[in-house]
C-alpha cells in the first residue's frame, strides 16, 4: 500500500507540472532580450522529466505485476509508456533497485 501512495504522489506531482506548463507567465510582455536571458526551467538536467515519468511507469508496473520489469520495453507492452524512452545523447536510463528510481547515467 505504501508503494501505491508513492505512485499517487508521483502522478499528482507530474500532473501539476504538466498543468502549469500551459499558463501564461507574467514575463510574457517582457522585452525579447529579457525573456531569452531567463532560463525556462532552471536547474533541471536533461532527461529529468522523462526520468520521473519512467519511474512512475516502473512503479505502476510493479503494483500491477508484483515484480519489476526486466527492461523498459515491458512498460510499452503494458501500455504504461507510448514508446521505449530515448535518453539524452551519451546517456542511458537505468532502473536502480536500491533507490527504486530511474537514473540517467553515462553510456
């Protein structure tokens, strides 16, 4: 049951991030130079959002099957992801069974 609660929190957090993406920011009337100088998502490493989504899918798979997926293609077969995720260049996605998170590691 505890894993289900974590998954629910992860899904709700993801939904809030997605819902907030469509909002018009207060800076939309700023000069182009100012907008170009401000990072849209500060301190977020490439692959972080998809990493969170894959982690949620892995946990959902575990809840449904009582085992961890052997690879990410099982998440596609279970219809938890549309396709096998593509990591950032020079990186790979790895599921860490110790932390129960999907990590982005160098190839």
